[in-house]
């Protein structure tokens, strides 16, 4: 995974990471536990983002399949950016 060095640097430097993608099994390639939200922008995603601690990773999976993403919906993009 090309993004692995960047993800690991953010974690090493004390940050938290929110991934919005389809990564298959990120725990296998990152060798660290990855939290998975049940949705992309709904209540569970918001709770997971708020609970996320430095050094942890949250995956918002399959963002690309959301109609808002494919339509370029500005409100959807703003919601994701707010995380």
C-alpha cells in the first residue's frame, strides 16, 4: 500500500488517522488495529470520530459508492472534511 509510510509517520508523530477508502484488510497491511465505522457520515461515524484517540486509525469504507460522492455533493464533502 503506497500510503503506508505516510500513515505510519502520522501515527509515530502522535496523530490520529481517518481513512476514507476501500483498503481490503487494512489491519493486515498496516499491522495495527483499524476501527471501522458502520457508516460513512452517519451517527456511528460521528461517534467513532469523536472517540478516536491519537495513535488510532478509523476507516470509513466504500466512500466511493455513496451517490453523494459520485455526484460531487458539496455538503457531503464538507461533512467528511469536518471529521
